[in-house]
């Protein structure tokens, strides 16, 4: 059941972004703390580019903390100013294109998942049982969610570099889903290079490349094949096909690792060329990776936060290894909750990916509460910020409270989606055994 | 007490004799040293156009290279300073304590006084060291602590690397051996003056320094106390201690005069300014002189060539000498009336004063541009610093009215790290029109700020067209967040950004006066004669920063940990839950009813279902339980054994 007006809706979303970029005037979104963080701010990128033009290291001072490659691509665009528009209009136009590409890749990923799902359900002979309840085109939904998500729009118009980071994550997932090892490796290396957090996505990527896209747990197939062999021993086709699904293929994983090494080398080479005159790669490692990433570990609090991301990697991987794509979604959500400088751009990414599992998560609880919670927080947070910073009538506690509520909402979303996915798998097993 | 035995008495006598001998030898040694160390005291008085009077005290102590090298004993030279120079290998140092702001429009911006002695509010310290470059930062830190102790001021705050910078050419041309720091909020009071006076041989007990009556000098409009130190192998150590005050003469008691229309300028004398008269010089000073400086415009108008009584004013005491500035250009020049204090004593004290006969309006020559700096924007998130130049058309007076020329201006500005300046956002407006940066900025050197480590330094050489009336430079900044314990006690007051310095390298304010005495050069006039590039300091900016709720950390820790626990617990719970098993357990629990429910059921007369399964699962369960118990016991015993051994 595909969405009928997909293309017109997607075009409308892109058009809406363009209208905001071209005619919205200066909305000052680039300096909102929710939109741009010190790591993704385009103004800081412009400052880094200016320092580089003045033949200084872009990392001298503590303004710029981004990748040298972004300087290469976006830097020259920050210089150009056109009358009547806000400063970084060219960058914003690039981000519109980047968002569109990301949405299309999400759609393609959704298609892959859909095909795999239909094949699996067919092999389990559950097509009627499950499809009757819900069967929507998840890819279309996910890409529309990504395109029409107000946070994605705000991030794109406010021109901070998180759309590019999001695109790299999406490329990685798409490449792994369609078993394109070079593409997946490129996405992985670039995403890790841009913000380091996506490094934990290596687990779902290897699972995706090894086992293929999401499938019901192997136990279900085993039950099915045993029951099938009980009822009909001669039916060898089905059991062999189900065994194929479980096999771990080492070849794409091996390719992925080779390509990853290649891309790492390539990215380092490019960075060293960019930073050639100002100290080379050493500068990048000292000032960008070590200073910024490991400076997070300065205080106990930040250690607690960043370590918590890593703590949940293994339990989730054990429990959800049969659904690597979903695992990737959960990882991105956890990173968005716990990273040191969160922004709405990260949330836009995982909410877009959430749409990919529309069929599986149809029976999720608290959706009403979550939906209006997100709306409430996104309305209250700017108000509290305004009261604290601009008017000076409220204090930081109120703003902190909205941040806390936002974290709670995200936590509930993650926990609920994990538990409803587990429930869904259980339902499949019950259906098979029944 | 019994008399000492004769042997001991003889010994004592011998000791006394040898002591006497030593003292005479020391005196003989000190005699040439006294010539090697010099002290001079001078005072300059000047009426200002806005009915105020300027008093500038200048004390110079110098030690010749041999005296400075000897180090152990000093005759008049302060030992603390000599040790400071030796310890830290200082080649130049300037420390100023200032209260109030020099009014460049009224008091002049193009004379030696304003270029050398107009200082930014608070403490300003710069020092150049004669050391390898890698030792300079450490030496600077030690120096700040030493000066802090020496002058009873919080100069030690300049120790932190966020407080000082190393300008290359914007402040003073150097090879990286100069450090500059400023504390705009430092309050200046008598506790800073007393240690400063201690460096003088007569303190404030005799000589010109005895005029420093605290209530009168601290009620002035501007008060700047400065110590300048130069040291070199060729001429030894020289300290110039100056105190510049702008006072309101106290003549019209009870009657405040502020309008200038047709009113007489106030007539004043030393007695009115300082509540003291000068009765003799400091005995150890080589020369002790008082100057009264009158603008040449006035002197020329008065007709008679520089005499003490004329149509415009009368001097209370006839001067010993009149010095008229040499080779004065079209710009402001002045005449000096000189008094030698050694001619006066307690019976005949000196009271230099001026009495005006006619109402008079004059103005001081301003700097080529009035430089002002201000903040733009509201709120605690971002803002802009704007630096504006207003032309005073001085170049037209000096170089004729050619409009094709351009004037150089050097801007030097240090910005603390919590004001995060975006240097790429530099915008320049000339007469209201936006100009390309490359048209105006000839040379720029930026040291970007590093969070909690380095302040940002901006050095910029501008070339402003002569025809321009006004120019504005603006820089955007974001306000940073400080750590909760970095806020000062009164956090809501805001934070000060030190003054920017604007230098006009093409304009020189030096003045030279004819020397009456060829043997002795007055240090005051010598500093006037030295190369004085026109400088002006801008205002200190007050930036309000966001203050947190200072009770917040506890809330934040507790709430955040709660949310983290919620996340961790509920996610792990969702992951490890086996719904199928739970249902089985529930069924089992329902089957294994306790004794009391059984009794209640019996009492109610209901039939109790027998357990559905046989006894075999329970026996299995018991063996499992037994195994578990054995396992735990084994673990416990082994642990115990391991911990004991």
C-alpha cells in the first residue's frame, strides 16, 4: 500500500524549505542553541574558514571544531553574501539538496526492508495473518517524516552542518542494507569522521552485511522448519531457504573492512591536503579529535554521558541482532539522547528512521503521549530560553527542565520501541507455533 | 650587673674600634655611589579649558650600571626595584593604576601628557624581558605576584594565561618578549599610593611629594599613578614614578561653576589644589622644580612676551625662568614657567598660582580621531563590539587640506575568552557606507581566544582616508558560559572588557624646550621630547553575561541521574524480559497457592483445584534448587578460601 501523492508531498516539502531559505529573511535560526551546537554551527565554520584564509590553523582558538573537509566544501560558500538574504544562503541551499538526497535514500532503504519483510513473511506463511492488520509502504512514510519533520526543516534552514552528518549515516545504512560494501564503508568513515558518535554503528552495519536486512528471529524459522519437517518431510525447499537467511556471509564484511581502510586513508589524505599549510594532520588530531572529543571527558558528568552510550551497545546488539536496521535506529536515538551537544537535527534523523518500522511498531504504546510531548517540548523550550537569556526573568532551571522533559520523552520512545519490537517478534513466533 | 672582667672589656673596645673603622670605610665607599644614583623631583601644573587643573608629579630615580650591578647596597635608589630588575631580567616595565577616564576632547589628545600619561581605568601592566622566549611566560607570572605584593594590588590576577597577551606590533613593536595585561576593574586607593611613595627617598615627608594631601588628590576627576622602569647595560636602571591628577580648583567655595559663557576661569594656586604649600625640596634630590604650563595661544594673546603679569593672567610668584617651545608647528604648543624649589624654604614657601583677569575660552588640540568603543545588541546571547572614529580634522591644520591622503591608525584590543569574537564578521563603514575589508585594513594579526586558556588579541593597521568624517568597525561576538565557580561575587554586575588602544603612528606629540642648563637635563622635559606617538585609549566595556541559578548544580545532578537511571533501568528491563516465561511463572504461581488462601477457600466452601501437573516437575524443581544452593555454597567457600590465603 504505497502512499499515493508521495512525489507531490516530497516536492512540497522541498519547496517549503526553499521558500523559507529564499524569502524567510534572517530568522536567526543559526544561533539558536537547539538548532546549532558549537560542533555544527555554520558561523563557527565561517570563522574557521576565515582563520584558514588568514593562513592560521582553523583550530587555533576554540571556535571551530568541525572536520577539515567541511571547510573545504562549505568554507568558500560562507564568504559569499547576497543582498537581501541571510549570510549563509548558499550553504542553506546545499543543505536542502542534502536533505532531499537523505530522504530518497531513506525511501530506498525502506523499499529494501519491505522486500525482505515480504519475503520472510512469505517463507513463514504469515503473509495473510500479518498483512491484514497493517501493511504500509514504510519507506515512503519514513522519507516523508524526514522531509516534513519541523526539526529537520529548522535544521536545514538554520544551516548547521548536521544534515550532512545525517546524510552520511543514512548512506551507511542504505549501503549496508543493499550490501554495497564500498558505499557503506564510505558512509561509515565519513560519519565517524564528522562526529565520532556513529562509530558504534559498526555493530549493526556488520550484522546487516553479514545477515542481510531485518528478519524475524532465527528461532521462529527454526520452529517453522521443524514443524514443516514434521508435517511434510519432503518439502525441502522451504527449510533450505530459511537456512539461507540465517547464514552469516563473511565476504561482504571483509569487503566492508577493506573499503573502510581505503576510505579512512583517503579521508586522512584529503584532510592533510586541506590542512597542508597550517600544521597538517597533526593539527587535526590534536585540536579536532583529541582536544574536542576527549575534552568532553573533562568532567565526571560528561564521562558518565558518553560512557552510557557505549554501555547499552552490547545488550542491545545481543537482543536485536536479527534486526540490524532497527538496531541502527536505536543506536542513533541513544546517541541523540546522550551526546554532549545534542541538537534537533539528531532527533530529525532518528525520527525519520523510526518511520521505516511503521509496520512492526504499529502496536507501540504511548504514541499519543509521545507525539504531544514532543510538540510541547519544542514549543516550551524556545520560550524558556527566551525568558532566561533574553528577558532575564526566568532562570536556567526552567530551561533545564524542558531539556530534562525532552530526554525523558526520548527515553520513553526508545524503551517503548524496543519493547514493542520484541513483542512483535513474539507475536510472529506465536503465529508460527499456532 | 657586675662590671665585666678586664679581658672582656678590652675585647669590647677592640670590637667597637673595628666597627667604627668599618663604618668609615663604608661611608667612603658610599660617597661615589651617591653620585651614581640620582633622584629628581618635578611637578607640572596646567590649567585645563574646562575649569580644571592638571597636576603631574614626576619623580625619577636612576642607578648607573655599576651601582645597579653592585646590587647589595643602594643610597637613594629603591632596593626592591633593583632586586626586581635583577631577578626577572626586565628590560622595560610599565605599571599604571588609574581611576577615572582621561577626557580626550577637553583635556587634549595631542600632547605628551595625553599620549604618555593618559591610561585606561584600572591597572595596566606591560613588561619586556631580556630572556629567552620560552622562559618569558613563567617569569611574567612570577613578576605579577611580586608586583602584587609590592603595590598591595591584585596584580596577581594577571598571572592566569586568560588575562595577559603577547602583542607583536599593535601595542609596541617587539620580538615576542613583551607581555601585556590589564585589570579594568581594579579599584585604586591610598593603599596603592603608600607603597609607591615608599620607593621615593623622602617619601611624602619633604619635597614635592609632600603636596600629596590624600583627600585632595583622591577627589579629583582623574587619577593615574604610574611606574615606568627601563633597564639596560649602558645606562643602568631608571624609574620614572609619575602621578597625574586632574583636580577641580577649590577657589569658589560653595559656588559651583560649570557654564563657560563669559565666566572667568577659576584662579587657583597650589594651596587651593593640594591644601598645602611647598616648603623646600627633598634634600637628596639633585633637582627639584615646578613648572606651570600655559598654552601658547593664551601667551601670544596676552601680548607681552611671556611675563608673569599681563592682560590676561597674573602668576602669584614670579618664575625663575620661562621656557618657550622650540620649532612648534601649527599644532598646539605651550610655554613653561619654571620655579626652582631649592630657592624656597619653610619661612618662604612656594605657592604657584594663576589668577585670571579676563574671561577666556580655549581648547586643547585633539587627536586626529576621537576613538570610541561601545557595545551593540541586547540579551545575553550575542552582541557586537563597535569601534568608531570621528575625525577632528587635525590633518587639515597640520598638513594642509589635501583630501587624497590617508591616515594610519593601529588598533590593539584584547578580549577575554568568554566574549567569543567572530573575526570573520568584521565590518567597516566609512561615512555610513560599507567598505570592503581589504580597502581599509592594511595589516591584521589575530590571536583567537581559547576557552579558559587564552584571551583573543586583535592587532589591526587601518588606513583611513583623510576626507572621511567618521568610520565604524564592528565585530560580532557570542557570550560564553562560565563555570559556576568562575563567577565573581557580584556576577550580575557584568564583566569588563579592557580598553582598546588606538595609535596614530604618523602623528608625533613630542615637544622640545630649550635647555637653560646644559649640564642637567630635566627628566620631565626629556620625556616630553622623546618620541611620543599619539595614542588614545577607548572606554572599558561592561558586558553582562548570563548568570546561572547558583543553587542549580544539586538539582541538575539529582534530576539528571534520575533520568539516566530511568533510561538505563527501563531499557534493560525491556531487553531482558521474556514474556512467555513470565506467563508460565504466573500460571505456576497461581497453581501453587499458599496455605492461607487454601483455608479461606475451604471456609467459603469452594472446591480447590488440584495442581494440574504431577509431582515430577516439583521434584525437578527441588533438584534444581539443590544444585543452585550447592553452587552458591561452593562459590562462597572458594571465595573465603581465596581471601584467607
